[in-house]
C-alpha cells in the first residue's frame, strides 16, 4: 500500500515539475490586443516577449509580417527584429508549436526557403504588410546579414530547432485558453 501511495505521489509531483510558470507571460500578453484565436499566435507572442528581453531597447520586435507579390499573400514572418535607428532587419524567427516537431521543422524550412527565394527572385515586386500599421518594411530592410531562427515549444532543440520557448505544448494551450477567456470577459485588451 505504501509503495502504491509513494508511486502516486511521485507521479503527481513529476507531472507538475515540468509545467512552466505561465503567469509572467499572461501578464505580459493580457493587454497586447493580439488575436489569440489562431493556435500559433500564443507561441509567437511568447517568443516575441523572450526575444524582446534578448535584444533590448535599441531594437524593435514585431510579429505577423505578411509578404506578397501583389494581392495574394505568399507567407507570413512570425517574428521580425530590426534595429530602430537603421530599420535593418537582424532576425527573422519562425515559430512552430506542434505535436509533431519533425513535421513542424519541415514546414518551417519550406516557409524559410519560400521567403528567401521570393526575396531574391522578386525583390522588385515583393511587398510587406505588417499587422502593426505604424510600421512599414521594404526589401532593403531585409538586405544584409540577418539571421533566421527556428523556435518551438519545449523539446524542439532535440529535433533541430534553434530555440525553445520555456513551456510545453500543453502549457501554451493553457495560456491561450486563459487569454481568450480574459478577452471574452473584457478583462484583457481585445483585438482591434
């Protein structure tokens, strides 16, 4: 009987030992006005928060930069970091929080390749549409030595990702649920 009780106690404690502390992210994101309906938004926003800490005040970090050759959107850059003084992009990060991290990495590589191909092959036609309408980007902003980064939930480093947000997929889903409820109840800033 003691052995069973000990086993249950260990199982109970270990299941919580891997849970991330989502409260700081909830506080950082609750008044962002981000639309958390799409599944991937919460991981992109968590990555944005982490990257802002990494780069500091000389850089701007934004999310959701769509690019096209006219009317039809070709893709979206999840996180873009640029230097405030020069507007030069220094980092483009793609964020994937998926159950199957190998499939996520394959998708991420295809998105990265599509962007770089269009940036080089259609430089005179490519257009950028940031979600934040106060910003604007030109092809010249992406010229030079910017880096790509592949970001996933906890566990992605083993699958070839460059960085992990410090939460599991379950933690990210829980954070998304809290943010959606908070927005629905009018206690958090809703998307515009």
